[in-house]
C-alpha cells in the first residue's frame, strides 16, 4: 500500500501542469500572459544561469585566487621555512667555533705548557756578559754519545757568577767533570739551575741557603774537565722529576731563557 501511495503521488503534479497549460492555451490573454511568463521564466533562467555562471566563475576565480594565493602563500612560507632550516645548520656550523674552541683549548693548553715545562726569563749568570755575547751550545756534542745540554759562557777567571733567579742552594758538589758546582732549586721546586767549573763559591754559600736573583754565588773558573786556558761557566737548566732529586732532571735549553731576559 505504501508503494502505491508513493508511486501515485508524483504523477499528480505532472497532471496538474498540463491542465494549467491547456487552460492558458485556450485563453488568448492567458496565452499572452503565458508567453510573457515563459519569457520571464526564460529570462529568469538565463539570468539565473548567468548569475550562477558568474557566481561559479567568480567562485572558481576566487577558488583559483584562493588556491593561487594559498599555493603562493605556502610556497613562500614553505620556502622561507625551508630556507632558514637549510641556512641554519650551516650558520650553526659556522657559529660552531666549538670546533675551533678545542683548537683554542689546545693552543691555550700549549701556552701554559712552556710555563710549566720551562721557567720564565732568567738573568744572565755571569756579570758583565750581554745577551748578544751568548752562544747556543745546547745541542753541541760532548764526547761520543753525549750532548752538552747546557750553555758555556766564556768569561775571565774570577768573574762573579750570579743567581739567575730566586731560589735556594740545594747542593754544593765537587765532581770530576763539573769541578766545583752549585745546584739551585727555584722557589716552586720544579726547576734546577746548575753552575759548574766554578773557581769557588761566594762567602756564606751553604746548602739550604735562600738566594736572590742577581746575588753573587761564586766565581768563573776552569775546575773539572774545563780547559784551564778557557775559563767559562757551564750553566744548565733542568725540569725536576717527581722525587725532586738534584741529580735527576730533564735538561732545558737555557739559551732562549737567557737571551730573552
Ligand atoms: Zn759546558
């Protein structure tokens, strides 16, 4: 039953229309009105069509513009976002002188190394001798398998020998090679200064005595294995070992330390 109702209802309006048309076709006035109506409807349709088309076109244009603007907008926004993203890493790499900081660290670490491995500038230990008179004999051969590891400062017999720096006398030693010698530690106990071939010590020199830079500690001679015809001071600088033994040290070239100061 419900199927009949639904099937029967649509034809009803379809039947009413022809009836209306038939009435107006019969009536001439109605026909004229109908023509006007048709024209109006046609006009409406055309107008609506036009409006619809215009709206569609406008909508499409708006959509195009929108898509264009959205496509151009995301493009710039995407491009700047990508651009900074792509430029940031290089910037970070450039700003990353963290890579150079270790290098700075190593150079700054190598700067303290000299101060820890070698003492500051030293006073020339022979009175009246200028830096320009010094000769670097640190690497000169002494015998078959021996290197000098010191500096020889030539001066007349009896010329005063002075302390190169503050410190204390740790050993007064008479050796076969060095003759009359004096070992001095620096105040920090890291370095030893060795004076050899002395003619003798200055009065009052005893082991444990505190001495000052420039203080006379002895006199130039030719004791030990030095040539009696060529008196000179044999001077050495050493970096002491952990046990701080006066005989145990690593030689440091005194020349740069003396010529610089
Ligand atoms: Zn020497």
